[in-house]
C-alpha cells in the first residue's frame, strides 16, 4: 500500500461554533453550511451535551460531606432532664472523599468523550446524507441530458423514417427508449423529498422544509497514510478515551469498596437540659464510630468493582481491535474506489462518449442499426452514473475514516470533477 502524507490531519478542537452562528436555514448549500447548522441544532447532540453537563454536576456532590445529623429528645415525665439536643457530623474514612471525587471526575470525562463520539457520529451522518444529495443532483442532471439525447435520437429516427431510411420498428424503439429515460429521471426527482427529509431530521428542521440543490465540493484524489490513520484510530477515537475514563472510574470504585472495611467517624456535641451543675444545661462533646462488621457485603462489593473494571478493560481491547480492522477495510475501499474513479474518468467515460459519437455517425450512414446506437447511449449513462456513485461513495468512506480517527480530513479531498 503506497503511503503518503498529502492528507493533513486536523484534530477537532471546538465543541460548538465559537461565534454562535447556527447557519442560515434558507441558505444551506455547502457541506460546511450543513455541518455548522447540524452541530448547533441537532437534538441528539444537544441531548448528549446535557448528559455531559449532568455528569459534571456529580463532582461537587462527590466532594461534599454527609449531611449533619440533628436529634432532639423530650421526656414526658417530670425529670431533671426534660430535653436533649445532639448534632453530629459524620466523616467517611480517610481518602474516601478524594476517591469518590476522582471517580466522579473520571465519569464526567467519560461523558465528555461520549459527547465527542456523538458529535462525530452526527457529522458522519450529515456527510453521508449530503453526499447522497450531491449524487442525486448529479444523477438528475445526467439523466436530463440523456433524456434530451434520447429525444434527439428519436428525431433522427423520425427524419430517416420519413425518407424511408429507417424502419417503423426503429421509431417505436426510439419512443420506448425515450420513455425509459424519462421514467428514470422521474424516479430520481421523486426520491428527492425523502432525502431532504433525512437531511432535515439531522438538522432538526421540519421534515417538509425545502433544501436547495447542494453546491458540489471540488474533487482532488486522496492519498492515505495508512499507518497514521491506524495509529489515530486507536489513539484519538473518543470511544477509546471514554472507556479509558470508565476504567479509571472502575478502579476508583474498587478503591472505595476497599474503604468499606474501615469505620466512618462522627464528631458532634449534645446539650442535656437540667443535667449540669445546679440544674444548668450540660454540654458534652461526642465521637461516633461505625462498626464495619458485615464483611461478606464488603467482599462482594470489592469483587463487583474488580469484575466491572475487567469487563471495561476487555471491552476497550475489543473496541481497539474492531477499530483497526474497520479502518483497514475502509482504507482498502478508498484506494480501490480511487482506482475505479481514475479508470472511469480517464478511460471508460471518454471512450464511451467517443463510441456514442461514432455510433451516431454510423447509424446516420446506415452502417449500424438503431439498437447499437441505443446500446451506446445506455453504456454512457450507466458509466456516468457509476462514476458519480464511486466518487461520492469514496467521499463517504473518507467521512467514515474521520469518524473512526476523531480527525478532520480536508473537505477538498472529496467531491466531483
């Protein structure tokens, strides 16, 4: 596999556009327009952001001491001690609060990486839908041109038939072929509302809102540094980082489980009414200590924390393996797709156009029949559509690489000529 460093990897930095510009809903034509609007408005992404915000609020809660305990007693019988007040502040074993706070911080970082993963997923989905929309625009234009070409051939057949140079079956065939091309064009045009609804769903817009035809991105053949891509897939993928923080949190949970073997303390003060000298109130300092006697419970909690840590560790290993395998597959598909794109762009489509022009001349010279002319037109249409599909499929594969690596490949590397 030929290596290159022509693709400059730029790590996603901002979570949201700093300017607060959500994009103009009435002027969504470029890929950047769609991405800006989706990042600012996608409901699923907003949900992920709030989930991260909620996780961050666990940190100050984890830092807090337990609430103080206030008790009050009142004797119903007439005795010197009629009332008793007591305030006690519990304190967990040394290091418990730090471990609990660190675990909450690790889970907040995990939620942040989950949000980043959601963001990459949304970007990937928007790019997929955008490139499908670009293909639809290209295919529609190509089909319109082929309808006009079919009508042109139909006129040629009619003219030749008028002077007895063509047969009546040729006229019928030309009408059938024109009808087929028109039907194919209609099918493409009818598919546009469904694709627009898919895009609007990602943009959090009413599904029936109209979207202009997209502006085609420029095309530049991509070159992939496969070693760099594979390294990024493991080093930079937010799901890998999410599991890393989950492992840290699980390790701290194990540490917290171990601290259950040790007692918690309490410091407080009590006031006994009438129990002091000459019937005055008596103030007493108090200390309490919990009794951690249910060892089976603590052993189970420790085993549970160990099992959870091991489960997440193995999950992280499997995810890394899956990412590497998928990245290798996508790299192959990109390189194979680029080879096909060059083949169709440089050889097949030019030769098919040449064959169609030669077939038209030969038909008018009465050296080939009408079926050969129609076959040449069909071949051109099929090859043009295949080329456009290959280009935009490759664009989607590049978008998948971005999602796997958590990195942004320059947009100029996708599109059409």
